């Protein structure tokens, strides 16, 4: 049998190669783990500000799967002003916005309980204004100072919605003694809240026993209201009432007093706006199966004037100087959007396609209109399928200038949010610094800072 004369190096080299491969595998695995972002699962209270990149209150066990970023990238977010904010993660029954010398204020109604919340843009906290139980408020239109609103509500014993006028009033509450206040470290945020139109009613630092400094007091407006709108100064309202099969139009003070009848019409299926002091805009409810019309009505004389129509699937938004109309109409499996110049009677086709209900005109700049536009075309019967929830959108925010024809992308909001947003109920503060909207998918409330956000 021959003698084995192989050198020991023959065995050592394969061993070294195997060890190197094992070490390389451990190195790759270690670096992969260290580059994964740690998910913050701290639960926050409903209604608090939630910047993009964080987990919503009801999803504390699920990571945001939209994108994976490094720890360094996450820390850079906290050093920059965030344009998109989640104001309420729970369903909202409408909102109102106002501006003071120092900040912008937005107040909204919790759709389930009727609680009133407030956010101020110089303060990251959410304040509970009122916890008066007024459930099932489906929408709300606020007065100028955000001290009262009107909106439809559904009562358990009545199948038809009733329209409520509700006013935020200060209430007398028990005050904790000064000795107790010294030991308390959790003074409620509600203690410093004030109505915008008044001086401070409750002294700063005052504590309350299970109460808020304000409560809702209200009354029902006339029954069978079909549609309503607030005047440009937010001090009056228009409402259309079904009276024995006829639509009867009334104007009144914002609290429903000083009622004046201005017209009667056989048309019942109408949506109302009051864009300009001498102009009430009435648009027939949009359907791709019927020709729609837009009329202007003089609130003093009740005189009607046809502006647009008949157009299939017509939906409209009128500028606050009543010079322009953003109109959408039905096309085959699509929607068309155009801006109508009332003085020249000419249409300008918009480069974006969206339903007019997803737009709002500027308050400070009356020729500017902001729209939520679907990122991708979705085939359907417009606007019917969207109204019925058969189709939904993932939106981008666009800015259109009706005077110059310029168009700019404001934000691809899906990149800054933790969910798909189908924006509805768009609105602006008086200075056009913040754009507000609700998500049709979950009725959450959002705002976009137009000053810090880049318009591209």
C-alpha cells in the first residue's frame, strides 16, 4: 500500500476558505439587520397631529410598508417642517378654518360623538373644545369665528336627517382649589381654549373635573332641508326646503332667524353654494345619465339665470368672485374637467381630469383653484360610480390658475401619508396658507401647508 506523502497545506487551504465564507455570510446578515429601520409602535391619542412616517393610532402593530428608510433619513424628517398633517384619525363630521393675527385655527366635529376639537398651527396639541354628546353629525358648515355650525344629523327615532344649528357656549364649571392645582401636573389643554370672537373666558391654569370649558347648545332648523350653504361672510345661510313637492328657497341669519323666502321651484335635486355676496349657485345633482344645469340666483330678488347646461354628469365649483366655474362632465368611461369663464362664455380644458367635488377655489386669490386629482385613470360611469363608492382614487394635489392658465403639482400626497387618500370636502383658510381635506375612504381629516410645501 503506498505511503501518503500529501502536504498538510492541502487540508489547511479548504478549511481557511470555508471559514472565510462563513465569516462573509455573518457579515452580510449583520449589516442587513442593522440597516432595517426600527418601527415606532408608541400609541398616540386619537385626533393628535401625526406626521408622515409614523404609525397611526389604530395600527400600532403594523409597520408602514410603503417604503424602507434608514435611521439617518428618519432623523432628517424631524428637522424639517412637515407639510402634510393628519388632524383626526377618527371619522369627522365636517370642519371650519379661520385665521388670527398669529396663527390659523381649524375646528372639527367628531362624527360619532359630536365632540368638538381644535388645532392651532402655532401649537402641536389638539384641544378638546366640547364633549357634549351630539352623535351622527355627518357634515358641518361653520361661521366666520368658528363659534357655531350648521349640519345634518340623524336621530335614531327619525329616518330623515334633520339640520341642526349648534353654538359653542362657555359653561360654568367647578374650579379645583389652589392647593389642588399646585399638586396637579396634568392641567387639561382645554383650560386655555377660547372662542375666537371673545376674550379669554376661562383663566389659564384653571382645572376642571371631567368637563370642558365649552358645551354645545342648539336647535333644529326647518324640517325637510334639501341643501344649504353659508354666505361668503359666513353670517347668513341659504337653505332649500321640500314643501309639498316644491323646492322653496330661504335666506336667514346664520342661527336660522330672520327667515326670508326668495323663490319656489319644482326642481328638488339641487346642490347649493354661496360663492359671492349677490350670487347663490344651484347645480342639479350630477349623473352621467342626465343633462345637468348650473343656475345663479340673486339672494335679494330670487331671480334665476342659467349659466351652464345641459351637460351630462355635470358637477361644479364656482370661484368666490363668481367669475369662473370649474366644471366636470361625463365622458365614455372617464371624466372631463374644464374652467368656464362667465364673462367670455368660453371653456378652457383643464390638463387634469377630476370631479369638481374634489376641488376648492382660493379665498385670498379668487382665480386659484386646488384639486385632488386621481393619480391614474379609473374607468367608470362618472360621477355616479364615485358617489356610490364603486370606484375610488389615489390622489395628487394640483393647483390651477384660471386667469393665466398655469398649472402646478402641489403634492403627491401618497408619498407623505401612511394610506391611500381619496380627497373630498376640500377647503382653505382665509389666507390660502393651508389646504384642508377629508379622506373619503375613512373620513379622516388632513391639512397641507401650502407655504412650506413646494409647488412644482
